[in-house]
């Protein structure tokens, strides 16, 4: 502690905005304020040791609580874990919106948030799991899953064959894609990098807070929020048949939702069929 009241901030501070979603009337911006650990894009030649160090540094990130930010004249402050949430009202066209963010305390920094407003021409939306759906993760074997994430990177993780082409066909340049996972927000940057490397459609990435206790029903609540935000849009759910836990049912069982009639189909990564 410096003066006995505030922690000493050793590194420069950065704003890490997450990929968000909104409507024609409101944009929702979320992200985190952290000390900059100097992460750079990964490379195929990165050693397993370097990947492990990066993985560990991401998990033990140094968040900045009480930081004040501003976007388009609206201000907010981060919570005790460094997270922020902003809602901007206005008239917004369909597509990706770039929103400048400015850190005004305890130091100065800038970043640009990106928020998706789906097109009214969209026929449906796609809500996809990540682990063992778009990337091999060994999610049913927790130790292997952790080791796979720790010793690899966005360029060396093993993708599911054909999933990028499949998702691009579903996206068709207009249908929004949302990625939902129980992975912690600490891994947001490498997940987004992986999606880009594999040529998967860009879309909001919705993760959870990192802690010893997982947030209950994270996936169901996240998917419900998407369904409620776009009441006129129908959806396809894409998950895997490996996990059958209570928090995995939302991507494999449309009966989890009051609006189940809006679920057009469910795709499981262990099969090649999509069924009603």
C-alpha cells in the first residue's frame, strides 16, 4: 500500500473493452481496467514455457478498482474487480459501432470499444459455446483442459475441422453470432485472437468472472439476456455433447427457455446433423 489507503500501481494502466452487443436504441459497453502486463500477439514458434507464463499472468491479472471512465459524455467507475458497465442511449445504425473510451482517473488512457447492433435483415442469430465446440478443449477431463489452455496459444490450439466454414455459412454476412463460455474474462484476449486466426465470424464474446466458485447458471442467464434483447429474432444454439452439467443444458436443451419456440435448431459438435 502507498498511503495506507490505495494500492501501489506499478505498471501502466489500460482499458480492456469487451466485444458487446446492443440495439438501435442502446449500446451496452463492458470491460475491465487493468495494469498493463505487456501482452503481445502470440506466434506459432512460442514455446510451451512462454505460453504457460502468459496463461498464469492473465489469471493473476492486476485489476484497478474505482477507476473512472467516460464514453460519449457518460461516466462510470469500475467495481472492486476492475469491471465497468456503461449503457449509451441514442439512435444507432446496424453494424459494428466503435465507441471511444477515456480513462480519467487514477491516470489517463484511451481505448475503443466495439459493439454490435444486428441488422434487421438477419434471418436468425447463432449462439455458440466455445470449448469443444469451436476449439478442442477436453472439457470433460478438467486437467487436460487446463493443460491444453496453459501450454498452447491462439495459433497452436486445435480447431474443430469445418467449424469456421460452417459458422461463416450461417453468418452469411448478416446473421449475428454470439459466443458464450464459462471461461473467465481473463482469457478474453486469447479467445478473440483464436477466433480471428481461425477465420470464425466476429461476434460478442460473453465469459464469466474468475473465481473459485463458478457463477450458477451463467450460460442460461447470458443466453436469456440475448433472447430478451432481440425479442423478434430466432436463434440456433451450438454446443457439444460432452458436458451434461446443469450449466451446459442451455446450449443443448431448448426447454430451458420460456421462449423455446424461438430456438430454430440445436447443433452438437459431436454430430454432423442439426435438428429441430
